C-alpha cells in the first residue's frame, strides 16, 4: 500500500534499465494510423510504415506505480470538495454491494435480481478497485485513494464503510457479548 503519494517516483527515475527503455521509447516517432485511400478505383485501408517501439521492460508493480503517479497528477487538478464527495460515493457503493452479498448469502428474497454469488463478489472487487477493472496493471484500491485525499488535504477520513451509527452499535455488541456465539459467531465446538 502506498501511504504518501508525494514521496513516490516514476520507475524510470529509480531503475536504470527502465530509464534506457524510456529514452528509446521517447525517441520513436509517433504511431501512424491506417487511412482510407482510393487505390485502383476502390477505397482501401493504407498500411502505415510504423516501426515497432521498444518492448516495455517495466514489471507489473512498476507499471502500477507509474499509473498511480499519473493518476495522482490528474487528481491534483481537482478540489477538495470533489474528492470528499468521490470518497463518500465509493464507500456508499461498496457498502450497498456488501449488503447485497450479505442478503444473498442469507437467502433473503428481497434482492431485486438474483445473480450468482461469484458475480456479486467480482462486482465488489471491481468497486474496491475504483471501478477500473480487474486488470493487475491498473489497480488502485479505494483505501489508497482515501490515503491520497487525507495526505493532500490534511483530513482524517476513515477507511471503513460503516456509518457512525453502525460503529457505535458494533462497539456496544462487542462490549456486551461474553463470547462470539452470543453475537452470531461460529461455534468452536
């Protein structure tokens, strides 16, 4: 987990192998796209004379780190109010998905449409990684986003999806219950 986005550096600033790749990559001409041209009275697609660029030598971890830094640079252009609202929206979506999964596991029929549990769990993972998909290269966990907002604006946003009322209720249950069975836990017999 990345805790302070201000201390992160691009992989080509820290790894000489990646630095060589970056220099070669920047030296390649921009990619040309095929165009429609008229050839012999017919419209055909042209074949551009592109030289393939050098193969990316970064590991998935380095690529993800570079992706996170570029994303932080884009986030730097937004104001505090937008970030706080985005954090609240993400937490609400995750919370509602957790409620759906809980209802589905308990056999509650009030779930609007019934999807398999595996599908609901993959949706939860998709939401946890800020709706960026499941691809390893582009993963930014929502708690890293909360860390970014806290560091940038000096806030103390909690990294849980429970409301204040639910936190008070859970503390009350834990304080009153003598054993896990009393609060609905598994019996260890």
